[in-house]
C-alpha cells in the first residue's frame, strides 16, 4: 500500500466518522413552546407557527459509513453434486 492510498483511506475515515450538521436549529425554547400550547388549550388565539417547535435529535445524525462487502462462505463441491 503506497502512501497516497493510506492518506486517502485516512481522510475518508475522518470524513465518514464526523456527524453531519443539523439541517435546522432549534427555533424556540421548551418554555415558549409550552406557553403557546397552554394558551391554545385555554382558548386564546395563538398563531399556528408558535405552536410548532423544531427539535434537534442527536441520535438521528449518526455518521454514515459506506456499505461493507460481506464475505460469504464458499460453496462446497459436495453440495453441488
């Protein structure tokens, strides 16, 4: 293995192990969201957008690794006969 392929493998490993950045950031705190939902349940006119909240979930941003090639057991010649 030459040095170029080692460097390429190293950079690809680093690239694949980093978590991708979040598409959206959290837009409001839990308290603001709770207050708008509480106002809605009390019959207060609340804008629809204030009842929605974007939440960032760290578990959904796991690093994507390339698919690995599985090694299958060789077919024995006794089974083929």
